[in-house]
């Protein structure tokens, strides 16, 4: 898992049937301190996250497993909205 900030939405006029009804968001990976950490990418949204929210993302094969389907093409899936990040000492 990694943290990301929601930057916006993606609208698609055509997509695979297995993606019908799914929402796509543009996310910016961030560090625990909130600084950008990599390039933005598109992720499937399972939690109705909004613009500016901090979210947790699972990637690669685990991203598709969040939907319980083996054939859903997803490189990244939003699985949680983060309320707070605390440092561990």
C-alpha cells in the first residue's frame, strides 16, 4: 500500500464491460509528510474519495483483488480514505 492525494476525476466514453460503473480518479503519490512522491496516475475508486483527500492505494495484482475479480484490469485501486497519519518513534 501507499499514500496518495486525489487530484481529479477521469471521464471515459468507452471502456471494458468489466469496468462499467467504476469510477476513476487521478492520484498523486505522496510521502507520509504529504510531499509528492512520484508521477500521478489513474486509480479505480472503491470508497467514493473526493478531490484533495488523502487515500490509501493498493497496486498491481492486489489492486484488482479489491473487487473480487481476477480479470479486472487495475494497476491501482483506492481502498481507504486516510483521516490522519501519525509518525512512529
